[in-house]
């Protein structure tokens, strides 16, 4: 540990994870590092979970509120949820145990745009932060912190927390030093200034996080890598979606609506997103730039192949084999990867200025282009809106993608009315399913509906959607025709019968 912690003031506070967990009282608001299974603390959350179970066994209450960058892993959300140690949780979660408790009403989950979280913390909208638990790769001789595989909200947590616990990960290579770009120019209105970035690969900050050493109450060693992010080989549907997007981009370039040098790409998480990136590997575009929140295997492949010059993100979330390649070739990747705080990687000002091409998965879309990214049948939380809203609303082009059906064809992902709205029709430009691509730019609602039904709906559901739309229009003149009593009947039918199709 002394190799990694090169400042004496920090070495004084070295202790076990259990001793550090004992410093966090029940009811505390705790900011933790972590973004999509990367850079999350591993030892302290598990020790908190053990402590919570012991307190509960002794008949005492113990719960904390946990704020992170985005999703974490079983060692954090899984362990704390299983121990009933989570009161409030924000802003994003993918852990199944935590999801089940959120949907059982046992955890108060707050689903937020990821670019909003840091500023809402500074504004005081979320209340005080008592403790921050942050994974770092080391402390320099000057007392600066070497960030880990995710930057997320760490800069803000270190600033706003009363006390700080550092988890020093001695497994993850400290040779990541220099890859990060931590911007310290953000201020609270009315003193805000423009963010001085005009290219996706500009560096505008410094490679280290700062912390006031007087706030550091514990330094805990951990020696465990990030969660292994497993990706399925792209299936036929994902490959079709990817090919429609790539053909569309090539067409837009030909028509002069997309600059020849191509615009920076944001890609959401998941298998379809990886398939699009895999498609770009063999596509016609060169010198690509990534401006995204999570760097997954697909972008690493593009960098290695020289198709993508640089990639900016807030986290790297890789499969085991991709991580091994990353570590082995870290000098190559350090020249090409920039990891920033999520308030910068997802900043609406930058997304709009840089002209980002945003590609995100969804749960369902309605015939007018409203998008549900978060809720199953309108009531159950899946993961959260994540960064999709930051990019979709402000991007130059914004795609939403999904297979046209779910649950082996029992659910149509194109419905008369979405059961929950995350992105309104105004934020949706292009919808893509394995059936085809609907370009909604410049279309009014009734035109949009016909294009979405024709191009994106599954043939099994297309006549049913057409019938709904036709009958809605027959009701008389309306701007956005709907039959209100029937608009959510497809979801209701699925909840009752397990199928959206009429019996
Ligand atoms: O459930 O596993 O029980 O069958 O929803 O669906 O097909 O595995 O989808 O992994 O690509 O995730 C939108 C959730 C898609 C994700 C979402 C059921 C389906 C399955 C998951 P089962 P898939 P993916 C950058 C951008 C929001 C955040 C975001 C997400 C489960 O992409 O969380 O965009 N996005 N961030 O069966 C009911 C439907 C359904 C349905 C699928 N219409 N109705 N259930 N399912 N369609 C990253 C970050 O922000 C960090």
C-alpha cells in the first residue's frame, strides 16, 4: 500500500474495511464512487452490509442513503440491498437484488439525469453529504488522488462530503495515471462560465482529484478488479439494427446533412449498442471520435483498429478479455482515452456544441415517438434514465433502438401510448427496430405515427396498431389522435393475460 499511498498524512488513517464501516452512522447520506460496474468501492460497502446485519440482529435500525455516479456491482448495491441497509438510492441501478427491493417499495429510488446529479448536490437539493467512499488507484506525494476506472461524481463527492473514506485499489493498474481529465471550472449560477471545450478530445482539466486531507478519516486497501461485464455476441436483431443505422449515417453524409469528418458518437450500454459499434468497425467511416459516458468493449475495438482516434467517457466498463487487453496496452490507450467527471461527459452544453450522435436503447416507444426507457408496464423500475436524456435531447442526431417485440413476442415494443415517458416526442428523431428505421425529423404527429407503424412495428402487431390509429383518427379532428380509454389497454392486457395480443 505504501507504494500507492505516497503521502504520509494519508498513511496515518490506514485501517480495515470493518473499522471504516464503523465510522458511518445509520441515516448517513453517503456518496460512493462507481459508474456502470467500474470504479466502485468493494470492501467498505460489504463491511457496511455486515454491520447492518449485526445491528438488525441486535434489534437496532441501520440504513444509509447511497448516491453514486451510476450503477455499481454485487459488492455494493447487491450487498447493501440484501442486508436491508439502503434507505434512499440515487441516481441509477442495475443490480437485480436492489431492483427487487426498489419495486417492493423498500428502497426509495430517485431516478435522475446523470448530468444533473453533481449540480443538484452543490445546490443543496439533495441534502448534506456526510461521508464519501471513493475508490482511487493511489495518492501522489503531493496528496493528489489518482482516479480509478470511473470518475463519475467523485470530484463533487470529495468537495461536498463532510468526511472522506478512500479505498485504494492495488489490483487495478496505477498506470492509468494521466488518463483522466478532471475539470475544476464548474461554478454555481450566477457565476457559471462557458466550458472551454470545442472538440471531443480536448483536455480541459488535470489528471488528479483533489481532497482536503483534513477530511480523510480512513484509508482502506482493496485488491479486487471491477465486475466482469459480459457481452453476448450480437444477435441477428442487433446486427440488423446496427446495419440500418450505419446505412442511414452514410446516406445523411451523402445528402450533406452530416459532415464528412463525421460527428462524435455516444453509445448507450447493452448488446445493441455494442453491435452498432461492431458495425462501425467494418463500416465506411474513419477517424471516429467517441464522446460517451461508458466506454465498452466495442469502442476499445474501434480504438485498437484505428477506426476511432480518441474516446472521451466517464467510465470504462469492459469484459475480462477486453480489460486484459486494456492493461497490456495501457500506454496506447492512455494516448486515446480521456476519462472525465460525468457532469462533463454528459454535459448538455457540450453535447449540443460538439454535435453528438446519440444512440440509446429503450423499453418501448409509442406511435408518436414518446419513449419509455425505464419502466416495465408503467410501474416497475428497470434501471433508470441514466445518461440517455442528457444525450438524446441535445444531440445532433438522436436514435432510440429496441427489438420490435419482447418476451418471445408477447409484448410489442411499439405501443399506442407509452406506459411511462422518459423522452418526449420532441427528443426523438429516429427510431430503429430490426424491422426498419423511422426517420421522424420534420414530421407532424400523424405523419410520425404512420412511419413508425410502417417501419418499426412487428408484423404480428402492425395491423393492430394500424387499426388503433385509424379508429383514433375517425373520432374527429385531433392533433395527436388517441382513444383515451384504450391507449393503455395493451399493457393492461399483458398484465392480466401475459400477452398484449387480444385472446
Ligand atoms: O427483461 O431479462 O426479464 O426478459 O426488459 O431488456 O432486451 O435485455 O434490453 O439490456 O438492451 O436494456 C432500456 C433497459 C434496455 C437499457 C434498457 C424487458 C426484457 C428484459 C431488458 P428479462 P433487454 P437491454 C447510457 C444510456 C436506460 C438508460 C440509458 C436501459 C428487460 O438500455 O436501462 O439509456 N436504458 N442509458 O424482456 C416490458 C417492454 C420490454 C420489456 C424489454 N416493451 N415491456 N418489458 N423488456 N422490452 C448508459 C447509462 O446511462 C449508464
